């Protein structure tokens, strides 16, 4: 009788352990999903930041190129004799 009772208790405790294990696995999966979603969001934000940076660089280069194409300002040269006067 004791053996039967012991085996029944052992089987019941294993079934509770199995349920707890399934709950634990589900929680771990939820945690993994949250981490994966956060990583995907961070990657998307990095890609957006790169696009903004590239756009700003291109605009800045275009402005500088246009400035380089402008006619240089008229410069006057002063000779040393004019300075001495």
C-alpha cells in the first residue's frame, strides 16, 4: 500500500513539475519575443538615423559645391610700396 501511495505521489509531483516547466518555457519565450522586438526596433532606428545622416551629408556637400562654383570675390593686391606710403 505504501508503495502504491508513494508512486501516486511521485506521479502527481512529476505532473506538477511538467506544468511548471511549460509555464516557465512560455515565460521564457515571451521574454525572448520582447528582446527580439526591441532589437528589431533598435535596428530600424539605426537605419533611419543613417538615412538622416546621409541626407544631411548630401545636402551639405551640394551647398559646398555650389559655393565653390560661385565666382571668386574680386581681390585687390597691395604692393609693398603702397603700404609704405
